[in-house]
C-alpha cells in the first residue's frame, strides 16, 4: 500500500494509481548503450524531447553521462555543459517534468537551477554526500539501487535492494525531501546478475510494499538481449513491452522507456484491464 496518492514535484503533481506514467529517456551523450550519439546535436535532442512528450511521456529523463558497463566518467563541468543548455532551451516551451539523471550533486544543482524538476540518482543519494540536500532543494527525486559489480549474485537481491533504498529514503528525508516526492527504482542491470534481474521482475510487489511508487527501467536492457538473443538494442522493443506489461500488472506506476509511443499503447491496454 502506497503512503500517498500523488507524486509531487514543485511544478506539478502526478496522480498515482489511475494511469501508468511514462518517463522518456533522452541521453545527451556520445556513448550510451542504446542511443549514444543520436542526440548530441541540440536541435535533434529538442525535437526528440517534444516528440516523446507528444507520444505520451509525462517526464523526460535527461542524461549527460553514460552509465553503461565500462562507461568513461566525465567531469561535472562537461556533464553540466551537456545538459544545462538543453534544459534551458526546452523549459519555457513545455509543462512536462524534466528529471536529471546524475549522481553528482554539482550537476543536479545546475540542472535544477536551469529548470529540472526531479533528480534521478543511480546511486540512491549515497555516493555524493551533498546529494540529499540538493534533492531537497529541487523538491523531488528518484532513488535507485546500485552496488559494485563484484557484489552481484551475493545474498537475497530483493532484501539488498530494500535495505539499500531504506537507507536512501532516510538520508533524503533527513535533508528535507517530502515523503510524497520520492520514487524508488530497483536498478535493473546495475550490480545484478542476469538471473537476479528477472527475479526482481517476479518480486516487484515486495518493493512496492515499502510504501513508495516505483519506477521500472527495463527498456532495451541486456537482460532482454540475452533472453531473446538480440544484439541490437533497438531491436528489443517486443521484450521491452513485455516488461512494461508485467511491471504494470505488479503495480508499478512509472515506466522508463526509449520507445514512448509503443509503450504508451501497451500501458493504455494494461491500464484499461487493470485500473478501470
């Protein structure tokens, strides 16, 4: 049972339980696993942003540093240079929520100042000690579970996720983040084995039992590639749609995807059967 009926940001609130919310993925990077280099051009990125909103995304997640396996870290200065001009360009022309995908408090603060609404940290506000304070200033966050690759396969994966995210929740709430401004993400593909990723999909209700809305991000990931033997990330749409349907059936309210229109149609069908 969720603690709240809304996910609230400073700009707007999203109702929980009535309709699945889609989060569109926009990587302003040359090396992301699926669409690296597709949107490094500012004008192309702006067009794609508005196309995803038109297709049914209510939040767009902006990334300036790849988090794929073996990624090359970039400096906060370079990351800011990738994301801030883009946010400043689109913000006056959209009511869609903008989330900034970063684990650096400096980048998150710059993005919020430019108009971002949500900080999405793949390390759950546990890597940069300043992040909880920045999240509180911004007003809303996504807390994702992560762990070093060498810890994958050790112990009960859902218990590890719950313990990690409970620590994240306590940190950001102590800094001033409202309880109704927190989203949880189990972090599929981050510090998990192939088997653990699918175990998480089967055990999503246990994560929802923590009382917070959940964001699921399986889109085009290697767990789908390995299962279906698909090397091209853009060929993984059918598998992605299956995870979207499974997640909604389990009670997930937010789905993070590359292909918005197709996932919107999938979500609408499952919502019609499940929620109405």
